[in-house]
C-alpha cells in the first residue's frame, strides 16, 4: 500500500492540514496518509506545545473514522530528538509491505540539506512536496531539486496560509475560530481550555 507520512506537531491540527491531506489522497497515487505526531523535544522549552497525547487525541478527532487517514504515535517511543530518517527506517522494517513516501511543504526544501542523513533519505524515499507561502519550488535554483529531481513529486495543492501559531494566538485573544478547525477538534480545545493562557 502506498502510504504518505505527514509529520508535524499538529498543535493544533486544523483545516489546512486536513485540506492538504485530502488533496494528496485524491490527486496522487497515495492510498493512505499517516499523520505522524512529533513528540515534544525535552531539550526545548515550548510552553505553548500541548503534551504528546493531547495532540494525538486532536489528530484522532480530526480524522474521525475516515479510513484514508491514520494517526501515528510512532515517534513517542523513539529516542529524542527524533530524526525523520530513523523513523522511516523503523517503519520500513516494521511494515515491509508498505511503500512509504514523505510529505513535506516546500519550505522544507530550503533546509533539508541540514537533516540527518538527508542524501540517504532522498535516495530511498519518494518525497511529495506541496506549496507553502513564500517558498517557491524553483527547480532551476534549488540545488536539492537539481541533484535529486527524480525523487521529488511536486503537487499543485491549494496554498494554505493558516498556521497553528496564528490559531493559538487567536484563541488566546478570545477569538472564535471554530471554522478553522474540524468540529470535534474545536470542541476538545474549548472543553479543555487549551491555548487560552
């Protein structure tokens, strides 16, 4: 099964994440997308980052019962900080019959060369890239696209300018942002009083 891995802190997951995932599952050859929730790095102080299982719960609520999507806590039990290449290697061993691809925004192309074992990652896995505001996918200027052009699939997904930090700040300011979030996610955030301080 062709499975896309969509990594993120999902703090919170919002309609932009879901729209990108929906686009990719319908307009590429992916058969399923896993939302891989990135754990809190204990070496970094992030007061606004909810704990791992609260963010995982929001992803579960966003997906609901949609069989095209799956929430993954695979990195919770891995050494910290977690590196994408280690997670991919582990998943490949655990699920040998799945064909994994990495989903990333075009902003990542500008510093993927700093990732751990990035050449191995690019050679071994197809990377599906969706557009991010301010980060054009320039195949003539981005060295990584020149050197490894066959490994990248650019998709013409809608440009999403919603960010989790914008939503956290809006909640803190007392704004009603209910239409920016899947309904069950909004209700969970509201019930738990997340992001209000």
